[in-house]
């Protein structure tokens, strides 16, 4: 339940257009709504400024569509992460204005776009294989009202590529760095900028990468200042955190 929806209900009660008991009916699920297979946190938007995001992986397409349909009743903007094309097709039958971002694997409903801040977010990847995670971060940041610069495939194996883009990266207010393999790029960027760096270890690499654990440990053990680290492949978490920093 977003702020605009709640203000409309209260305004209609104040003007007499809606009876208090009718408004109570609309607000009865303000805290959360039990759907049997899911408990929707309708209050999250009022607490954090953005409604609950649907993590689609592990859910059936029908469950995802049902959850997003309920959220769409009182929220203008909704995101679903780790969604498949089949998930999207099921959702689109119920919510025709839903959009699918294929590389990011995200379903987005964006009926009331957030006002865009003037603070930029740079999303940087070590390699091309890291782009799906980076796109999840970039799309999340865009939906939350941030201008995003994408700088892809500038890893430490050819560090001159990074230096060629350094002016763009330094102009950002927050930098998200996505890297698999050994995850060294976050430390390199952290030593070159005076802005917060959010490291996203990616599950890209050969056996000793351990599905992203080696990159995670490298980023956590960085000797560069100003780096924080989110979970492996958590582009959404990085995008949301970067947006939160921009909105301070």
C-alpha cells in the first residue's frame, strides 16, 4: 500500500466521499494479507518507501501472478526478480502493463515512476558474464529513480579498459561493482574513487571460485576503504542499497 493510495483513502473520508466503514474495509489488510501460500507485507511501502519485491525463483508462475495481482491493487510500482519468460507471460495476462527485462530477469510494473534524482549510480562489471547480475542492479536502481551509467567488461585482466572509463565512474555518487572469478575489481575501484563502493560477488568462475565464494571473500577482505559487500549475485540488493544512499 503506497503513500498515494493511502492519502486518497483518507482524503475521501475527510471529504465525505467515502464512509469510514468503507475505508476500514480497504485498510483491513494494511499490515499484511494471508494468501495461504504467501503473506503479503502491504505495510512495507509506508515503512521503506517501496513495496515488497517478489523473489520469483522457487515460486510457480501462478503464485507469482497471484502475488503481483494483489500487490498491484494498492501499489503503483512493483518489481519481481529472478523471473523466467514463462513467469512473465502468466503475469502479463493479469497485469497487461507489466514489462519484462530479459537480461535482468525482472518483471516490472511502473505506473507512477519515481522522481529521478540528480545523483548518478555507476554499475561496473569485470566481465560480460557478470552482466545479468549487473542488469538486476541497474534496473532496480532505475525503477527507484536513479540515473544509471553502465560500464561493462572492464576487469583487472585488462585494467586499461577500466582507466578509460574512470571519469564516468568517478562522477557517480555510488559505484556498484559486480565481479566473479577472484573478485578483485571491487578493491581496485575502491582505491580509485572517493564514493561508496558496493561489491557484488558473482557466481562466475571455474571450480575454485566455489560458485562466487572466492569473490565474496576477496571483497570482504579488501584493504581498500569504503567498500561494502552484498550477497553472491544479489544485484537487487546492491541496486536498492545504492538508491537508499542516493536518497539520504
